[in-house]
């Protein structure tokens, strides 16, 4: 039998993360969805990443109501709970290109529930040849990705979806806050009218939002990027059309076409200078918050 090592779960197994309160009540009440890994809030339930995942992209759909059994939930809550589970599979397929899922509930201690007094639905992506969370009798492969990266990719997908929105449909777009760690600089874009903006663009049909963001960074700036965290969401109206833009925090390095952009439509600036240079106030706040999450000092936001 092959052994699967998952050291990040050791704190969970040893009980180091146990505390007296209910985490499924505390996390949405904390008011920090990024820090608490909450992906989407509905009216009656929400989706949250599992901090000790069985597999990459392991999330949970959780009712806000503190109940232990499905029979205690109102019909509308059950409906939304499993609708969120469905949306989670759609987002995971597009972002992670998984082959299947394990979806289920453990009701009660005897059924293996780690938190038995607040029910939750597990949605675990699966790939051919991946590492199951049951004993494994064949060769295994773990698909690794840091949780903040997976969170950002999935959050972007949820944010451009129409789940739970009653307002007018908006055109979804994706963009990036671009950090070049080797230079210690932030890349911003200068438009034809002289405005300084974050790179963004339309999401192609069937394209994951985070891939659209990386594509725009490559096309508009000549930079090769990778997602390292969540940026935020901006909404505005352009040409009479509502637009909703999700921003990923992207770490980048120069690509072969970078010199054609540098100094023309792409500027590399010190973090505080980049924030101050951005034309729109909401973009300045978003970029500053994203950079602070990875410890980049940006000073005060003008």
C-alpha cells in the first residue's frame, strides 16, 4: 500500500485547531471573507474553502442556520444549499478542469462529522489518478496548489456568475494587480487617453476568469504571470453597459514582448507610486488592499 502524506492536515488530526465556538457561525460573522476563505454568500447559505482539504479545491456549502440535521432546515435553505453545491462544481470544473467530485454530508459524530452540530456539504474535486481521501491501493498523485491561489481562482469564477443577483446583467471582465517581485515594482497600464489603469479585458466564452486575467496581462503588457492571490471586484457603467470586473493578484516577470510595452502602454512603478498614479479611486483602494495582503508596503491611499 502506498502512503499519502498530507502534512497540512496534521494540525487538524492532532486537534490543534479545535476550539469551543462554532467555526461555521464565526467565520461569516467575522466580516473578512478573504481571510476566512468565504467564496460566496447567498441569502441562506454560503460557500467556504476547507482549510484542511482532502484535495485541491475542496469547498463546503454551509447554511447560516446553526443546525445539525437536514430535517431542521427550511425547504428554501435546503434548495439554496444544494444550488450552491451545484455552482461549486461548475466553478471547479472551469477553473481546475477536474474529472469528477465527491459530494456529501456526514451527519452526526458516528458518521464521521468533524463538526457535528452545524451541518455542511463537502464538494471535493477529483482527477483521474489523484490521491483519494480513502486508503489507496494504487500509485497516487497529489495535485498541489496553495489555498490562497485556489481561493482566488474560484472566487473570481463565483463573482462573475449570476448566482443570487437580481440586478441587471453586467458584462463580466477580468483584470489583474500585477506585482514584479524581482524588480519590487507594480505594473500599470497607460491607455490612449492618458489614464493609468489596471489591465483588464473581456472573458471569452468558456474561459475561466483567472485565465482571462493572465491573458490580458500577457497581451496588454508583455508579462508572463501567475496568480498568487485575490484582488477584488469593481463595478461601473461604460457606454451605458454595466460591467463587473474581477481582479486577481498576479506575480509576473518580463516576457519576450515586454520591451515593446515598457515605457509606452506599460509602466513599472514603486508600489506607492503605482497606487497614487491610478486614475480611479476605487482601483487605488483595490490595488492597495491586494498588495497589503502579501506584505507589500503601499503607504496611504490618496
